[in-house]
C-alpha cells in the first residue's frame, strides 16, 4: 500500500513538473469549460419555467429566445475550450519532444551503447503523443468536470433533494466500478507502451541491417520475431481497450437507470403535489448534464493513468546521464606540448575489463606515428578516446596539453570512420555537415583533392543530388571520399582516418596519398591502415598489445630490433604472425590483413 502511495505521489509530482509553464492556458481552457457548463445548466431552469408558463396558457417567447441564445453561446464557448486544450497539448508535445531529442543528442555514448535505439525513438515520438492526450483530455476538462459536477449536484439539490438522493445512489455504484477499472488501466497502459517500444526497436534493428538479413536469407526468422513482437503489442493494447470499453456501458447504464428512476419517482411526486411538472422537467434535463462531468472526470483519470506510464518512460530517457564539461587539473609539460597526448590512460567498456592499461603516447607536431597491433589491442579504442566519445577511467587525453570542453575538442579533431556513414540528404548537405559556411571555391578545391569532381559531374543534380538513406546511392569508395572531404572542409587541427584507402582503387589511392601529404602541411593526420606500405613513411611506430605500448621506434629500428614487428612486415598485408619470443602472443590469423594503425601529423 505504501508503494502505491509513493507511486501516486511521484506521478502527481511528474505531472506538476510537466505542466509548469502551461498552467495559464490550462486554466483558460478550464474556465471556458466551466462557462460552457454554466450556460448548459441555465437551460433546464429556463426550460422548466417555459413549461410552467405554457401550462398556464401563455406562450414563453422571451424564454425561448433566451434559450436559443444560450445554445449558441454554449456551442461557441465549448468549441473555443476544445481548441485551447488542443493547442496547449500540441505546444507541450512540441516542447517535450524538443527537450527529449536535445537530451538524447547529449547522452553519453557509453549509455547509448546499452539501450535499444528503436525503444528510445518510441519514447521520443509515441509516448509524447500519449502525454499530449493527457493534457488535451484530462487537465482542463478534468478540472471543469469536477466543478461542473459540483454545480449540477447543487442545482439538482435545489430542485428536488429526494430525487437527488436517488440519483447519487445509482451513480455511486457506477463510480465504484469505474475506480476498479482505472486501477488496472495504469498497469495495462505501461505494459502496452513497453510492447510498442519493443516492436519499434525490433523493426529498427531489422531495417538497419536489411542487406545482412537478405544475404543470410533470414527474412522468415525476422518476420517471425516481428510477428511475435506485434502479437505482444496487440494483446497488451487489447487488454487496455477492454478496460476502457468497460467504462462506457457502466456510465450509460448509470445514466439510463437514473433517468428511468427519476421519471417513475418524479411522476409520483407530481401526482401527489410534492413538486410541479416544470420542476420535474427541469430536474430531468439537469440530470442529463450530470453524465457529462462524470464522464469528463473518468476520462481525465484514465488519461492520467495512461499518460503517467508514458511520462514515466519519458522521464527515464531524461534521466540518462549526458556529457558535461568539467574542470580537470593538468600538470603542464615543458616545451611545446604535442597535438595529442595520452597520459597513463586506463579504459574499459565494461567495468573490471580494461582495454587500455596505462597507455602512454604522444603525437608531436610534424610527425608520423604508426600504431601496430592485433585486433583487440585497443587501436579503435584510442580513436574513440581521442574524439572524446568516451572518457578514460583513469588518466587524461589532452589536446595540445589542455583538457578542452567537448565542443572545442571535437571542433579541433576530425574523424573519418571506416564505414563512412552518410546522412539522408543531398551531397552538398553531407559535405558541409558541421563545417559552417564555406566558399564555393574551397568546396571545389576539396572536391579536386579527394577526387570527387568527376563524381559530382556524373550525378543528375550535381551537389544537390540526394545520396539516399545512409548514402546507399553512392559506392563504398565514393562514400569514403565524401567523408574525407567533409572532414577536410571542417578545417580541424587533427584528423583521424580509419583505413581511408580501404575502398579505393590503386589510382584513387595514389591520388588520396598525395592529397593527404598536402593536408599534413596544415593539420595533423591520424590514420588506421591495413596496407603496410603506409607504415614505411612513419617517423615512429608504436607496437600496441594488451592495452599498452610494447615497443616503439622507426620502421627501420623496429625491423632490426623487434622480431614481432619484423615478422609482421615480412607477412606484408596477409598471413599469420606470431612472435616466437612471446609464447603468450596471440595467433594473428585473427588479424585483418595484418592490421596496422598509422598516425600522421604535421
């Protein structure tokens, strides 16, 4: 019981926080609804008077005219109230989605790695729509419903308190049944929203890897998985629909039963002279207005139950930790600091399983540094930390001897990933993504450097040609060159390139190598390469194994002093390499063509 009370308090606390800044418009809609209820309640009283006047042989033209005016005023007022409610709900939904999406864009990658993207999308889009219904159907109408119920009961008591007692008893039974439905509706709503999120996450997973699914002929397997997820969502929503459906007949039965009882008992009271026919007519008409506020209150409570589940899921997203800049004390180095420095960096994707174990490295200006090591040695992790996608568990990652805010750090460090993801949009939008305003001459120069000029000329709309979802209308090599051009247009101080020549033909590779030599004159380069010829030009080569730098030197020095590196060089770009001097060294058949990481910097 205490858990239910604490849950209720948390739900109302979330609701108060949600409505902050919108309460004025919620109040306006409630006042308009109250005004409409007041106009409606005046009508039975005037109708009773008209009946009494007509029974006396007089035609109540004035009363009829006033009734007609009240009908029009009520319709206009209620229409305006519904518009204000809808507008408030849409405004709140827009602002809530803006908050959720802005928060998601700043959530730590270590957290996003552990959540399902489809479920997060469902919370940002679908659950916010449910919250909109909470505002549109509950807050304004619920407040007006409570006030309208009090007003209707007061009018009914003034007309005939004995008939009111009869009505209260009948409606009390119906309300008790509705409360039982509401309690179960809260749990059913949360279950249904979770099932919808799971279905969307499964669908996003399949569509994101649709080529793999078809290549593996896994359509039946994935269809069965999606069918099961759709079935769970169907059953959950059907369970909630049954609960909602119970409310309608319960309310209708209460209204119908009360109406018949009032007619029977009221007719007897008119016959005995305890009340007049006009008052009975007025009471009967007023009683019809009793159903509306009760229904509004139930709708409000139901919307709160459903919306609180959605709001709880949204708050879970907003509770995800985000990247925050923090001050870090750094011991300054003597002389000119390197462009990039790792100081005793420890890091692991999972607690207790470090990938980097006190790694130390520096990338001086105007130098070429190659990192060599087997798969799993930590080279890609070095890239992720250099871009500040993750923070080290211990140690520091410094740019020119300083620990910079995220925006400043990433503005100075460009990244070209191996799979070269592009965003849906035009080629121009992808090239200028994140680079700010760039002159057309500079764009043309970068296109020439990266060999994209002929590609642009062959496209139907040039730079304004859509590249498709994730750039699938371009070849792998074209996507890679677009990613490199995008990075160059941003003019960073340091560029990280993960195997930039993987999808290039020999001629394009030579052209890109010449372009990178030109780029190295103005900014630092960091390259992961599988082609061993790239390593020969390095000023230093670092052999990384087990998350530490096991050996370092120039290519020639390591060829003469390190058997492990010499065997790697002898293997060229393929083959299995094992250091006989290290019996615990891994069998390098798991390497990808003798994977090598090259760092180049000016």
